[in-house]
C-alpha cells in the first residue's frame, strides 16, 4: 500500500512540468539528513539536477500553471514560498 501511495505522490500533476518534461522532488541526497534540496529530473530518471543548492532547507516543490517551479524554503527561521523561472 505504501508503494502505491508513494508512486501516486511522485506522479502527481503538480510535480510534473508542462508536457511531462521534468519531475520535481525534494531530497536530502546531498548527504545532509537535516537539510532538503529541490531536484528536477527527466521522467526516465536521467538529467537529475539540484536546482536549490544553498544553505536553506528547501521542500515541497510544485509547478505553477505557467511552468515555474514553486517551493517552500526556510530562511532566517521563516518559512517562505519561493518561485523560480
């Protein structure tokens, strides 16, 4: 059951940009378990890119209808929603 829910979340429309060109996700892949970054990758798993490489804790990515990537970031002890082109 967990795998099905995880797969559904991974493929949620807000995580897939435009015509399915990019998938956005958060990960602590950088080796720092207490700090997440936002990554994008192609649907086939290639071209994984860290798009928020900074000291802040970045999470909850979502694509806006016009194709911009929004995410939550904790900076200066305040949670903010940021938008990148």
